[in-house]
């Protein structure tokens, strides 16, 4: 099937809207967060000149609609430059942390397979027993609880702070 440019563009529109929405939500969350983004980047005790330079560099001294346009432009260009003057290039961080992330992902996948296969065999052997109901309930909770919320809850439980 041949795909002319108009047809291809129309087929990709459903992907564009959520992406643009996510970019706008991130922009708004950064602006709604308490404090000045330039002060957060330069540090609370940073010199006033540095804070002003950060505002100018990131366009924070411009109107919000111009800031949004600059933000969208940086996202579209996949800007991997320095987030501030003291931090390394983002691409260097990617080179350092992507192998570790892949290692953790593969390790988690292995653990999930070990637990999942065993948890699937137990209910298959004893249908409608307490083990079947327990595994079914745990798998449903795992499927329907958002992963980010479960991660935050796990971090809170392991932090040692009372819940």
C-alpha cells in the first residue's frame, strides 16, 4: 500500500496529540512548582548574576507563551546540551547510565519470569484453592496499580519512615 504524505500525516495525528499534551504538561508542572526554576538550577545561595544569566539562557525572562515555544523547540530538537553551567552534558549521563538501566531491566525481567512462571503453575495445579485465589488477586493488583505509584510506595516502605 502506497502512503502519500497527506495520508501518512493523518495516520500519525493520534500519536502527535498525546505527545504535545505531555510536553505541555511537563512545561506547566515546571512552572507551577514552587520557587524559581533559575534559582533551583543555580542553587539557593547562587549569585544573583548567575540566576539572571540562567533566566536569560532558558528564556524565563520572556512571556509564558514564548517560553512554551522555546520548550517545544528544545524537545523537538532533542536538545542534549548542558542543563546548567555546572552539570555535564546530558548525552554523557546517557552513556553512563543506560548500561546500568538495561542491566536492571534485564534482572527485573528475569526475576519477574521466575516468580510469574511459578505463580502461574500453582493455580493451574489447584484450581479454586486458596493459592489460586491469592495468586489471581496479586496478579490483578499488579496489573491495575500504576507502576509509578507502586514504585513510590515501594520506596516509601523501604525508606524506614513510618507509613
